[in-house]
């Protein structure tokens, strides 16, 4: 009864929404284990070069797994006026923001609309929790007791560790400050759907007149909580993840960041056409076995874009490489979109970026439309015969007009986005 009730609520909310006004992506940027900036990401995808490596993340060296780590973050430095925000997550955010002319694009939008009329919507699940984890590991912090100033100094921590690094809003605060924006801002932390849902939230805010344009993005960095947490759930693979493969046996955790500028007045090559969200309310860490919530999100996205499943040429699948998640998504895709659209998962390149997965795969979907080319499903040699969607193992050139990007998180938080060429 609880599951049916939750799904009915989701249906009522989404059907009340009007058709989305297309929102051009005026600028975009990505950074992850495959590379820094869109050019490096494109080269890695074209070459079939994975960014995954055997775990060499020092705080979690005991784990026998593969990860997607971004090189150089340990020695990176934040802008001088942002030093109080210094942590791995914000270093990763800044490294990404500095690529692909993104700051210049935001500067131009700020000059056109004003700093207070550009929203900031960021998805994350880790934020800067690693800073707190390292402090606990060093003995600098003990539960329930304040941190003495002398210990703060010795540990290299600011007095406002939680505010500037650990809290879910810390990354949003940093991005907003770095880009010199002062408009509507929010963090979305809904596990792996976080930085897909920022697109939907930004679209609603623009439609409601809360802002004229929006920076959307996601940032998640490697942390002990996520690596040891997924290990405790027995979800980590001991080899590079193999999405949709018959032999798949778990996920690979990665870190990454991505950002896009949604500007209704821009002339971008790709636009956001639709967004759909739903909640399974099925289980805290397992999807509905028939992909019911995932299917609802896809249907809502299609409806808000004024499209049907036949209009989708390519689907960038959530495709984590866990047995239950891939099976549930496959059933949801077949139910909501059909078996014709080409589909693939790019997590074999990047690993699962958790709160940054949505933005990463949304931008990769946009690149596919621009380049008229889809990445295959890296590390998948034989698609599980129990799956029925049109999973492509090999990368290929393809005529594309519209693409869907799926992101599904713990607790049954689902989001699907639809992108198209032009408006």
C-alpha cells in the first residue's frame, strides 16, 4: 500500500506540471577521472580509455576495488578569496569551473541579468565530509565535544569546518561565491539523482520568476563514508565495473564535477526539453524490481517535453553495474520508452559519481547530440540476456535528435531528463 500511495502522489504532482519551455545549455563543463575539461573527456570516450584504476586513494587503501580518482586535487589551491572553503570537494569544483570558458560564460550572463538574477543549483552527496573524516581519524574531533582552538590550528581546520566544508550547502556556497552570484540558491542531496534534479529545480525557478538564468551542477569527491559504506553493502566490484554485462558484480566509485548554464535567451546547440521526477518509496537501498518509479520518471520527462518514447534516439542509462539496479532500469526503460532507442552506460569510463552522476551524464548526452555519436558500454563484453533494452556495447556514429539521461538514487529518488538539438 505504501508503494502504491507514493507512486500515486508522484503521478498527481507531475501531471499537474505544464509542458516545459525549452532551456538552452549556454555553456557546460566536466571534470572526472577521464580528464579535465570537455576536450579531454571527449578524447577518452572516443579512445575507449577508462579513467578507472585500482584503489590508490590513501584514506581507503585497504579496500580491494577500482575507483575513478581525479589527479592533483591533493595539491590544488583555491582562489585566495575562497581559502576558508578549502577541501577536496571544493578543489574539485574549482578545477572544473575553470575549464571550457565556463566562468566567462557566467560573467557574460551576470552582466546581462545581474548577479542577483542568476540562480545556483548544486547536487552533492559527500560535500566536504572527507575533511571531517580525516579530523576524526587524527583524533582531532570527538563526538559531542567542541574543537579547541589549539587543536583546530594543529589539524589545519577552520573554526567553521561544518559551515564551509562539511555541510550540504558548503559546495553551493563555494560555487556561488567563486562565480560572484547572489541569486536564488539551493543544494539538492537525493543520492545519485542529485545533480539531475537540479535541472528540474532550476527550470521551475526560472518559470516561477525567481531567476532569469541558472547555473546547475554537481560535485562529489572520494570519501571514506562512501567507499566503506558501499563496501559494507557488498556493492563494490573488485574489478572495473561492467554495466549491463552478464557477469557484472558491482559498482566502481568515482569522483567528478560538472556544471551547465541554463539561459532562456541563449542560442545553445542543445536544450533541456523535459524533466521527470518520481519516488519509489520501495526500499532504502534497492530499486523497485520492475523499475516502476524509474518508468514513471521517464514518462513524466517525455510528457513535459511533449514527446513519446519513439522520439528518443539515445538513452544514457544510469547503469551502475549492480545486478538489481541494471535489471530494474532495463524493465523501466522497456516499459516507458520501448526497445528501439539505443542505450548505453558511461560509468565504465568514470565510475559512479554519486551526486555528480546526473550532471556528468546529462552533459555527455548533450555531447552525443552535438557530435552525432554515442559512447558504448565500456567493459561490457556480453550483455545480460535477461535484459531487453537496446544496450549498445560499441561506440558508434548515429543520427541523433533527442536524448534521455537517467539518474536513480537510494530511497527510490528518480529523475530523467530529455535533451534535444536547438530548441
